[in-house]
C-alpha cells in the first residue's frame, strides 16, 4: 500500500510487484489507475496465489471505504498474458471484482473493519478474519474479531455463520478495551477454527488463542 491518487492527492493504493526466480521484476501494477473517489483508500493486509484447474488468480484481503469508516474487502485478480493481472469481474456480487463486508456490534452499530488474514479451503471457499473497532470519540476505542466466509466466487456464504449471515463476531471481555485478531487457521478434517491475537485492558497486553468448533454452523451459532 502506498500514498497515491484520490482527490487532494491524499488517497492510498494497493501496489504489486511480480518477480521471476532470479529476482528480476516481471510486472508491477497498482490501483492508482482506478477511478478516483472522494474517499480513495485501499489497504492490503494479506494475499494468496491460487492455481485451480490451470487458472492463475491472486486473492487480496484488506480494507476499502465503507460503512463505519472502513469495511473488510477481498479482491481477485486474474492473469491475462497480454495485459497482465486484472480485476476479475466474475468475482464478488457486484461485477466489479471485489466484495465488501461490514460488521455490526450490538448497541454500537457499524464498526471500522479491516481484513487481517484470509484462508482458502480445499473446495475454493474463502474464510476471512477481520479486525473490528468502534468508539474512541472522546473515549477509549474498543475492538473485537470478525469472521466471514465466502464462496469461491466471492459471494458471502449465507449457509454459514451466526443466524446464517455468513458472518460471526466475538469479543472476549467487554471490560477489555481491545481484542485484536492477527491470524487464523482451520483444521481441514474437523473444520475447527483457531484465531490468535492480543488484548489490551488499558494497562497490560495479553496474547489470546481461541478455538471455535465449527460444528454448529447450520444451527445458527458457534461453540467456543
């Protein structure tokens, strides 16, 4: 991510470089050429290279302007040997190559959301870990973790998650100021989900690890 375009030249763009095995640059591109918006911020947090059925794609997780300031977002690029890597318009629900996901926290409304890490399952489904935050206007901010799941084509999976929303939100202790997720893993056999990160109570930082048993996804809830 680097400072690039946007009105007032204060936007942020995702940038990419591709190298060969000798370290020579093959391609470089960025989102600076995309149409400029009033709020032009695109942040990159994680990236996965995927080759399925002989087709090469790149999945990018980060954040884009949305409700509550920022929303978690995933973007897919496909490789065209002539023009290079292009946003895949077959990905997402809006025909633009990316998908937004905003989270809500009870009694707080829209939160500021940013993807932290993505996982691609064997069937191509995508699991996304996001960091949520709210408050801070004259008082301390709060944070929680959000999970969302998508089909291989980037559409929110509404057969999954709390109340079949495709999403799940968890905070460990409301008295703690921040719960900040940093990494996610999944057991391919049991589908158990593991999340690690840290909490801050205003005095001390503590690491956490959460094991989420994914055996109740069709019952509308998670077991911890």
